[in-house]
C-alpha cells in the first residue's frame, strides 16, 4: 500500500528524466528474419519552447523524436523532418508513454492520429532483471502493441514491442 501511495505522488518527469545530455544504451533483439542482438542508444540533445510548452529532442534508432511532459503525460512525437529533426508542427500526432496516476490497475487511453484509440494498462513489478542489472519497483505500461517498463530516476529499462525487444545496458542521467 505504501508503494502505491509513493508512486501516485511522483511526477511523471521522475520516470523519464529529459535533461539534455541524458543517455540510455539498450541491447536490442530482433527475432524476425535472422535473429540477432545489436545495440542502440537514446540521447536527449536539445530542449526548445514551442506553443508555450517545453519539447526535448531525442535521437533514437537513427531517427529524431520530440518528447514533452503535457498534462501529467509523457508524450512522444515523431519528427516530421527526420533529417533535421524540427519540432513537429502537427502536435496532434503523438504517443503517450506514461500518464499519472502511476498506480497498478490504472487504465488510460489516447487517440492516435485522431482515428485510433490506444488503451494502456499500468501495473507494477517488484523486481525486473535486464542486461543492465536488477531493478526494483518498476512501472509496466501495456498496450496491444507491447509493453514498456520504467524505473524512477532512470526511464525506460525494457521494451517488448513487435518486432523487437530491448533492455537497458547502461545509462547516464544528469540532475
């Protein structure tokens, strides 16, 4: 019960810290075609104000994404200009990775491209083991597309999404 109380009082930014310079390195497993492991990184490289909101530029998997904390949500926007990574002028195209309250059993949803309803379920896990070690008090967000696990102070530690799985190997988070 105390764990649920602590989780519900935590800000969304504590579960995905977006300071410029933060970096996460993941081991990626792609089981389709020729199964193999590779490594990928996610790096916060810039922060800009746009339409009265702070956006964080994140390079990941050879692409540019913009993240924001909006109304107790962690939103992820694909860049419409992957080469230069401009802020998306169409801020209606986004995914929600997290939404408060982060309590086990909580369900939230959002509209994708103003056409598709994406339903997300929140659960908690006491311990989770990844290539980067053991993590305690994890938040799991499940959708029909897969699952993501977050840890306070670090961010995404694991993803199982079709067609890949990824686990954190190391990270560098600044204050």
